[in-house]
C-alpha cells in the first residue's frame, strides 16, 4: 500500500514567468525580458523556492506579497534547469541550500567550462568574468536527491535541456507537476507543443507526454497554474 500523501504539503505560485518571445503568439524576436515562474513549496518544515527567475529585489517583494515570508525563511532552492531565466534571483538566498538535478548539473557544467577556456584564450576578460560567475553559481548547486521532502519527488523531463527536471507533488486530492520549460506555457500545454530550442526535440516531446499522463495540475515554466487538459471533466 502506498503511503498517504502528507497533509502539510502546499505549493503556491510566487511569480508568473514569461518567455522573451512566445512562438505561439507569433513572436519571432524577443519583446520582453524572459523569466521563469517561481513557486514556493512548504513540506515537512522545509520551505523550497523553485526557479527564482526575477532579480533579487523584485523577488523578495513578491515573496512578501504572495506568502508573507522573508528570504531568510527559505531553506532550499531548486532549479528545474540552469537557465539564466531561472537563476536570476539566486543570490537573494545565499544562506539556503541550492539544488539542481545531477544530470542538469553535468550537462551544463561541461559546456560552461569549455566556453570559459575558449573565451579566456581569446582574451575577452569581460565575457570571461560573466561566465566565471555562472560557473561559481553552478558549483554551489548540489545534486538534488530523488525526494526533496515527503511528497515532493524529482521528475526527470530531459529534452529542452539535457537534464531538465521537474517536481511532482503528491497532494491529498491531486498530483501537481512543476514542469519548468518542459511545458513552458498554457498554450504549449493545450496544443501539445514543446520549445523548438530544445537540445533534443524528440526527447522533449517524450517528456511532455509523460508529464500529461501523470499530472492532474501543472505549473508551466513561464505561466500560471493550469489543469491538465486530459483530466478535465468537460
């Protein structure tokens, strides 16, 4: 018999993200600053912030507005991917433990290191410093365990990035998937489409299909909470 879902588990969207250009709105070039949807999870005494995509000052304000908490109350940060749009507010939570899936950490780390060597050889000191900062952030991210808390489990969704990983929450009445860019917007969810910038398009489509087969509700990577269209009663 499966264990009962934890009663103290809750999730709340703190900030709704946006794509820099939304391909399903016929936007071909960036028209806004992209940032990831940020979600807060409380479970078993842990307070987990997922994808801190806004700049620190803006994200701190949203935390106060949406959950009445301060940055020092965050115990853990989880990144669905190591995309700049998901890491912009990381340093506001310097005291917390930072997690990213091991596959994403390795998949991003090797190219970053190669990029840094190439830029250093070219003598571009300014760009090299920017990449060094990214490397330093990634080094601080620990490989995430399979479960962040009771009822909060890693859900691998590779394809858009090599190790993109969502979180599957087992709530008393439903399952909730925090999907990251594997399902970026409600339009992508409704139309069954993935981002064309995926590192492996076929793998991204497989991850999308697995997501809609398991989740009742989905928090897309750049949108608000949405019901899985396959689970609607009408």
